[in-house]
C-alpha cells in the first residue's frame, strides 16, 4: 500500500515559539550536560596517539552502567564505564575484523553489524555477538550483504538488520538502481546465542518507488508488537514489516515538503528568503513513538532532505510535520551550518525516543548543526523543550531513563586537522532551567537572525548589560555588528547591523575587534591577509554601520607583516590601541605588539607585550579592552579539549602604555594575571573550546566573555557567552 503527501510550510511554522524552552516545563524538566568522554581515551596501547577513532552508533547495558559504541575507523567497538556518569571512564576496545556499522545491547551482549565488503558490487557482512564482560566474540552470522542499522525487539527475541548494499555515489552520479539490492535480515536470539540457521531475509524490491530494484534500506526499529519499520532513504519510502513471519504489512512514501524561508546559497552570509519546492523528506533514522505512530529524521541523501522531522501513522498518514522548527531554533542558537545551505541545512539524522517518569521525549540529532532538539510527545504536535550542545556531527544517541541519562555520540574526529576528537556526551535530566544556549538571537519579520563566529566584544558606554559584537571573515559577504542584551536569560541578540561601504555590504574585511567611539559610532579592527588581498586596517563606522574612514597600517609595519594580525581594539583618550595576535617578523620571540594610533596626530607607535609560552601549538592575543585605568588582554593558546592550557585574562596598567615609534626598540609592558578562563570553559561539561575571543566590562563593572564557534565549520557550533567573576582568584597557574 502506498500513499503520497505534500505539505506546504509557511514562512513561520504553525505553533513555532522560538527560545530556550516553552513555559509549561516544570522543575527538573531539563537535561543538562554532565560530562564529555574523549573516544581517544579508549585507544589500544599499541595504537598511535593520533589514530583516528569515532563513536558513531551507541547503546547501553541493561543496568545502564556501560556504554558501547561502534568505531568505524578503528574497526571495532569501544566501551565506556558510566557507573559514575559525571566522570565516565575508558572501558576498553575490541577489534572486530571489519567495519562496525551499528551496535545494540541485549542483556550482557553487544550485537554488532560489521561490514566486510570488498567493493560496492561485492557486498558482505556479518552479525557479531560479543560478551561484554569477557570482551570476546561468542557468535557470528553471515549476513550475505553490507549491514547498516541493527535493532533489537522489545521482548529481546529478535534482531533486525538493514542490509543496505549502499550505492557508489561516484558511479553515474550515484543514480539508482545499483545492484545488488538490499534487504532486511531478521535473526532470532536463542538461549543467548544467534539463531543463524533461522535467519530470514525480507525482500523489499518491487515496491512502488523510484528505485524499485534497489531499495537501499537504512534504519530499522521495533515496536512492542514485533512490528518493524525500515526507512529506504534514497527511495524516500518506509516499510512496516511483521517481524515474526517476515510479511510486509504496509509501505508508503515519505512524501514531499515545500520549504519557504530557508538559506539556499552557500555564500558566507545569511539569507532566509529562499525556497525549495517538492523536497523529498528522505528519512534516515526512524523510531516508533508507540505501536501506531513513528517519527523520522529527514536528513536526505540522494535528492532531498527536508531539514526537519515527521510523525507518521503506521498506515502512512502524516500526523505532524516539523518543517523549519528545529532549523530555526538552531539558527537562533548560532548553530546554523551556512556552508551546507544549498544542500540539507542542519541535516537531522539521528533519533532517540524514550520515556522519562511517564513522559515520552523525542531527541532529534542535527548532524551538521551539532545540536540535539528535545521535544515532549503530546500525542499531537510535540512540545519543544530545549536544545542540547552535542559536539561535532552527533550521530547516535541512547537514553537511559532508569538513571535519568542521555548519551550522544559524536562521529567526527578532527585530529588530522588539529581539531577536536570524537566524543560521547552525557546529559542528566535534573535541571530546573535549561543552561544552553547561552546566547540566542531574536526573530525579525518571522525569521531568525543568523549569527556565528563572534570575534570581538565591547560594552555600551551608557547602558548596563548592553554589548556589541562583531563577526569575523567566515561571513565575509555579510560582516555584522550585533547588539547583545546580556540582562536577558539567556543573553539575546536584539539587532544585527551589516557593515557597509557605499550602502552595500563591505567586502575584504576580517573583523576581529570593536570599540565604541563615544559618539554613537564604532572603531573596528580588521585582520589582514595579503594572500587574500584583505588589508590590515582600522575602520570607523557610524551608527548605521556605514564605513566613514579607513586607517591602513603604515608601510614600516607592513614590511614585516604576517597573517595573524589585529585581534582587538580599544580607545583610550584620543588613542586607538590594537592587539596583534602573534609575533611579526621584527618581533623578538614571545613578544607581540600593542599598536597605538594617535587620532589627532595621525601617527603610529607601539609597545611590546610578553606572551606566555606553551609546549603545544602557539600562544597569542584575542582581545584588548580598557576599563578605568586598566587595560585587559585575553591571551590564549590554540589548543582544544584536554590540551587546552592557556585561556587567560591579563591586566596592564594604562600608565604602562607609552608607545615608541615603529621601526626601533619598543618598551615592554608588565602584565598581571587577572582571571583564568579555563574553569569557565569547563563549566559547561563539554570539551574546552579553543577560541575565547571577546571580553568586555559594562558601565556597572560587570565583565562578560564569549567564544568564537568558527561558523559551525569543522566545529561543534557551540558558543559560550558568560558573565565573568573578576573576584575569583586564579589558582594553579605558574
């Protein structure tokens, strides 16, 4: 049986109430992140420290004390001890002689689909049963093809494996069909062993869909009646199977969605006025909500992807379509992956459904946005609860309601690029309020204000709690100055002003610093790059964002230029001070310049600032701001997670800033440690972010800081904006 549905989504989805959470949530109704576990902690002793590893699909033991995850790059499964969930520990690794694609726990056993294929046209794989306590394989079944998802029936009697036999996306542009065809394998569990001799293959060819000869099954899930649902992602189709006898109960198209009010161009700018008509949902993950309803994450992989999730009846009726609800919430939280605009946006891919204290929740994993959307099932339109920060490429999730826990696996390991490792993040449902996002944007004309990559911060000279931030070159086609109301909870971006030149968005800028001019305008510091023809310069803009003046760096300075330049600007009297991030060619080792530009005499000078040293990476400056008779300077290394050491705030007396002419010897200022940001960056229980780039003190003396999320490009997208307790004394720093 097939059916077809087409939903038109308006500019603002019906019922969309953007923000951190709805007002109906009760005490301790929110999830908060309590720990992050680096998958590299499970590397075998004989593995290189920079060996790529990845947590993809994740499951939990029956007692909820152990997590097990599939690790494709390492060719095995890893274990995490969560007996103390706020302090997870490595539980070891087991090689499986192939590529694990999915894992599920059954009692004390891990059941793993393992791909052993030699090629796309010769797919092969096996189902492996592992005794977790003993750390050894005790049973195997030949699956006859390449497995993807594995699911266990609620009564523990049956296993289902989606045999995808995936297509080669480079062959004929990935067009279907590409044989051999996939199918679903159903394997009974018999006395704690695999019933390989009773394995049943369910044929899915011949259905009314585009690739009738090539179904490409992706994800499987059981309800309590031993009915199995499977997504055929490339075919935009779902099938409901009687898992006891292998008969097909129903099949239906996932349907099409018209999307209005989306960003469809990858242009380093936000423009939520685009449209994609007739977009196939192409669901990846699917989960039963109950015996009659199921929910899909509509990632897309072939011709579609509708950026949301859908609730269907098992008869194929669309009961709820999320449209742009989750995508808009991710945009508001600064998690929108602009570089994926033309394709699939935030890419909802993974799902978990679980009941906590009698309430059923949907957890929708947005792979490219690095967030999990948490919704409460109401039986009709789900109620949005919160967004969870989920690391880079969240792929799999498992809920442990008996312990009020949720675990999410990040697939991406960026060790080759010096980035974050793959992590498993743990959350507990014990919070009276949502503690993330820490900064959100408002709606304008029914659409969210896009933002990210914050790189400089300054306080309003008059209004307490009002700040201004600039975005860096990631949004080169749309440089912005954002107004932040830090008195709101969470802090809120209330206005976004594009920096213009001649009335159009200014080009060739990399804004890294901002200071008010005392007259309603701003001074902006732009970091130059000679290889991209971006000039090193200071810009003066009026209250509308129009550039009124450009002050280029002088020739004697540019003669020694390097890429890492302006990272902050502040005005002291009639002098502009600019922090240069790293040493240039004429600087002594571990010295950087603080540049001074005299606005009256139009002359340049500088002092030297002493950098801390690090045994890993480099150390540089990120911000400079003046308050009373003290200049505060953010100094950081470029390290992330466990390697992060230097995320510090130093103070220099204004009296120390006596610039000397460029080209000669420069005076060296004295610095004093004012604050260590590491405890602040660890407070969110994720891995430590590397780029703390904004710092400001408002007229009441309250300090604030913000991190740069790199535009959600090879980044979790997480932004930490927080008030800084300047009375806390730094400890343990030499």
